[in-house]
């Protein structure tokens, strides 16, 4: 486990003092980290500002939009609503975990191929929802995919491209599925 050193990943928050800070240990995108944080800091704030993972975008800060969706122990969570101290001991996956070695993963490529992004602000949340759905239900049908993505808001795409992108990896046929060794299916 790597102990957090002020200034190593990001500078401490101005109010994270020894009197109020709580030690938190978690795994962020496969990397064990330990850091002090005030107990009222959201997971989104800590991911972005303390751990330097800006892909977790923050929109409404009330859990309504889903742009801040990350996976905590494999389940989708609104990072703006979860306190960082609640993630103590957990494995947190953000959108930064999807591309490996600078190469887009299958779902990111499918989003690109199917026009599932325009402004890109909501894309990280949709990618994390799609990742979790395909791991849990590799053969999810279009109806199930629509139910899943309805949890997040997008004002640009109209959702058709997002559903098409996820379906291209889930549905059998000429467009899919991708190889069974896919990390989307949790076997990599």
C-alpha cells in the first residue's frame, strides 16, 4: 500500500487538517492508495482533486445526472453522493481504468464507432454503466440496455448511439459479440 504524501499525487485540500482528517485506504483503478481526508469530502471530489483522476465529471452534485458514475466494488455509484470515507477498503474504478496503455477498450471504441458521444461530458458515466452491465449481463438485450442507460442524462445524443454501442458488444450477430476474453466480460 502506498501512503499518501502531501504533494505527491495532489496537494492536500486546504481544510484537510490533522484534527479533522480521517485516513482512507482504497484501491483506485488497481492502485492501492492511502490518504487523509476530511470526512465530509465526496468521493468525486477526492478522485478528481486528491488522486488526480479528472475523468469522473461532476454535473448536478445531487445524484440526478449520473455523469460522476464510478464502480465501487463492481457496482455503479454516484461519486458525488458517496463520501470518500465510505469507500475505505473498497476497489474504485473510474473511466481512466478503461483504456490500457493509451489504447481504447472495446466499449470506448464502440462509443466512437456508433456516435455515442458528442460533447463528451456525460460519457464517463455512461461508459462505467455500460462496463458494469456487460460484466453482469454479457448478453443484455436492447430493452435491458435502455433501462440501464436511463439512469444517466445526456442532452446531446438522444441515447440511440449509446444503446447501439453497448448492444454491439452484447448482442450476437454480425456486429458482435467481441471476443470472450474481453475485459468487458470480466474474464481478463
